[in-house]
């Protein structure tokens, strides 16, 4: 039974990856931070049999301990402050967790394996945010980096540290340069989920409008369930390498709004969207679109969910959640109104 240790198991990708590895027969260990993490029931229900180990990417001894207990064949380093917007306001913390956390995880493996780093295969969650102010379109593995946020800079540090451990210690360490990927499990701070949740609430009469920032930026959005499969495939290769994972399509925030509102029968969304300076970024990444040819050719990977299907899946999920909340509130009101 192969053994995997996942940092960031409580996040969107960690949950999909944990689910997928469990289905493949892996023994799954997850790093859990905080003294009372509210996401434990979610992780335990989606990843049955998961073994949660206390630890934090800012705390090297806890990472060494996790590797010693889990004795993993594969480590997936997904833990990070992953919200670009917050990374300007908490730049130092982002550097510590999203950047230095990668180095600590690599060191934990090196120390726990007594310098035999090739005993453990390591996946680093690199990001298309490293391309930032893009030097070419589409972006591929050879495209130079020009990060535009503290998050992008921290990811670039983690990326090169992963390459360095591969070259210095012979580690089987790979970086997946993943473009935006979304799902019904996406955090509500990210634009896709903010829009799908907002649209669902508008359709049900709970909310009037959505406040957003820049509507012109373009992203290459795929489905998170597809992207964790690419992570796993990278660790099953004969040699470690880095791969771009993307759909090859790009859409603006406006197009996201078109598809999302159309799903609930609203064609003109202009009166439901307010632009708010608070949601603009100090430096924007205007366009991202990846070239996934290498991942397709070498990993046999391909995306299975298109942009419209993805947005509609998220809208339908948010409609169900919001309806459930309305029903619950109505049931509570009925109970209270009884004499
Ligand atoms: P996410 O939902 O924001 O999950 C982030 C995870 O990191 C959570 O489990 C969080 O734990 C954990 N974490 C935060 N601080 C930590 C710390 N100090 N020590 C240990 N764990 C910590 O992110 P995601 O969308 O699943 O993304 C997974 C990874 O891929 C991240 O590294 C992200 O930067 C990267 N990435 C994501 C995308 C994308 O589009 N989704 C694209 C490229 C790269 P808590 O639940 O306890 O907060
Ligand atoms: O922003 C614009 C915003 O926060 C997308 C992370 O998973 O993918 C993600 O980073 C775009 C930007 O994702 C709002 O300015 C407009 O242009 O959903 P996002 P992101 O910054 O692309 C990469 C690949 C990662 O690695 C990250 O971890 O949408 N936008 N108005 C807005 N964005 C947000 N969040 N909120 C708004 O109101």
C-alpha cells in the first residue's frame, strides 16, 4: 500500500487529492495546522481513513515529525497562503508559509531520510502566478517568470528551491505549474466562487449585487478534480520534471459573469455588479493562458471539464447550498412562531 503525505489537505486541492489517492488504495496522511481545526469533519468524511498529523509549514520540527510518522512514498506540498489578494497585506507571512514553507518541507524530507532524498517523491504546488506580467502567450515551461504579487514571488522561490533540491541532492522533486483551477469546493474569496455564490443568492432573492474589482483580467480556468490527477501522474514518471497544467483557453471576468448569470436566466447582469476599488490589486496579472502540450504528451493528461460546464457545476452547487440555508431558516422561524 503506497503512503502519501499531503500538506494543505483541508484546502480545495487537498480534499480532491486525498479522495483520489484513497480510491487508488493509498494510505493517506494529512498535515493539520492549528489546535482545533474546524475542517476536520470535512476531511474525515471525504477522505475516509485519513490519518491527520499536527504540523505547520512554519515549524520545521513538526514537519520532520510528520515525515517520520507517515514514512511517505510521496509528499504533496499543497499548503500555502494561496489568496493572491491577501498576499500584499500579509506579505511577510506569505513569504514564510508559501515560500519558506517549501524549503522547510524539503529539509524535513532530507533530515528524516538521512540525506536519502530519493526515497521520497516530492510534488510542489507551483503556480501560473509566477508568469505574472507575461513574457509570451501562451505560457509554457520555458516562459521566463515575472511575478506580480508577494504570492507570486514566494511561489517562485519555492519553485526554484524544488529545482535546486533535485539538482543538489538528486531528489525526485517536481513542480507542477498549475493554472487556475476551481470547483464547488473553491474558497469563497476567489473570483469564480464569489461570483457563483453571489449569483445563486441573487437568483434566490437573498442578495442584490456582487462587488468586484477588475473585470478585464483573463484566466485559464480548469476543474480542480482534473488537476490533482496531473499532480499524481507527475510523481509516477521515471524522472522528475516540471509541467504546465492548463486548459489552453482563457476567459475574462466578464465572460465568467455572462455564463454564471445566464445559468439563472439573467442576460443583462449590469445592475447586479458593482465595481469596488477595494477589490483591485496593486499590480494585476492581465492574462494567463497555458500551453499544456508537455503534460498531455508525457503524462497522458487532459482536462475533462470545460469552462461553461465548470461554472454551471459551481452555480448548481451554490444554488443547492443557498436553498438549504433558506429552508433551514424557514423551519427555525416556524418553530419559533409556534405558541
Ligand atoms: P487552498 O484551498 O487555499 O488551501 C490551502 C491549504 O494550505 C489549506 O489546507 C490550509 O490549511 C493550508 N495552510 C495554510 N497555511 C498553512 C500553514 N502555515 N501550514 C500548513 N498548512 C497551511 O488552496 P488550493 O486551491 O487547494 O491550492 C493548493 C495549492 O496549490 C496551494 O499551494 C496553492 O497556492 C497552489 N495553487 C493553486 C491553484 C488554484 O488555482 N487553486 C493554482 C496554482 C497553484 P487551513 O485549512 O488550516 O487554512
Ligand atoms: O482572481 C480578478 C482578480 O483571486 C482572479 C489562486 O488559486 O490562481 C488563483 O489566483 C482574477 C484576478 O485568483 C475580484 O483581480 C476581480 O485578476 O480568483 P482570483 P488568482 O489571483 O488568479 C492562481 C493560479 C494561484 O496560484 C492562486 O493560489 O479575478 N478579480 N474582482 C477578483 N478576484 C477576487 N478574488 N475577488 C474579486 O472581487
